[in-house]
């Protein structure tokens, strides 16, 4: 299983934040939802308090207020969860240094070392999207791959080797995001001897992680 004795990327590593825009958007949306829901809750409490003062029997107003607070409470909770998701996405990154390619999934950090790889490449296929193509960055290891690794499992794919001697299991990074060029440049800078060029593939080749249940991968 690829790893490194180091505790993290070098200070000179090329760090690529992979979810900056979704993180910012999620935090903004979550904050707005939570704030609006909290304002609605305060308004409901105020209305119910005034109604209770003006009414001979307070309990209908209290009961109505409690029921009316259900929706704002759900909104506050949803807003906080969305905001926290944005915070988690801010911790997602890949970094390349002389050791290898470091991957952070928000809960853990792992390095795929250059000396455990046989080849790296950029794959693409025709697709119905704004760019007209699907991209992936392939890392083919020389060591055993753990499909259940808590950090790297989401990148493990089982596919036909694109040249003799390569293993079926490899790491595949989705290259459709804006960081594709930066990541390819970082890999070629630190491990030019591993670069195997670009390869056209059949549509839909990207697939699902090996660790996903079979019914989800179909």
C-alpha cells in the first residue's frame, strides 16, 4: 500500500485545492439558509409571544408557535450541515513533491510515492458535455493496491492495462475539473520518467471505484 514515512507534503510541494469553488458555494448557501431560518424562528417566537399576551389562554399560542418553529429548525440544521460540508471540501487537496502525490480527502492524508509507480498518463474519451471530452489522470502502481484504503479507495479502478506489464488496478483521478492541467504539470515536473502520454479511450471508461458495491457500479 503506497505511503510515505514523511508526515505531509514538503514545504515546496505544488498544492492543488480540488474543491475551492464548491466549498465556497456550499458555505455561502449554508450560511444564508441558516441565517434566514434563524430570522424566521425569531419572528415566529415574537408573534407567538404577542399573541399569548393578548389572549386569555396562552397555551394555543404556545402550541402553535412550537409547531411553526419546526420548519425554521429544519432550515437551521440544513444550513449548518451545508456550511460544514463546505468546510470539509476546503480540506480536499492533492500535492506533488519529490516524494510523490499526496492526497487529502478531508479526513486523512496519504502519499502515492513515485517509486511505487510504473507509469502515469492522461486518458480521455469523447463525451456529451461542454468540453466534448471526459478526462482522467491515471497512476499505475508497481505495488499492491488496497481497494478499501480510507483515503485512496475512491480513486481505485480495475481496467485493462494500456501497455504490457502494467497492473489492472490503478489510481484514476477525474480530470474533468479545472485542476487537470495543474495536476498533470505537477506530475510531469516531479516524475517525468513515469509519463506515458495521452491515450484516447472508449466513452464511459471512467467507471466507478472498485470498492463500491456492484449494484452501484452498474
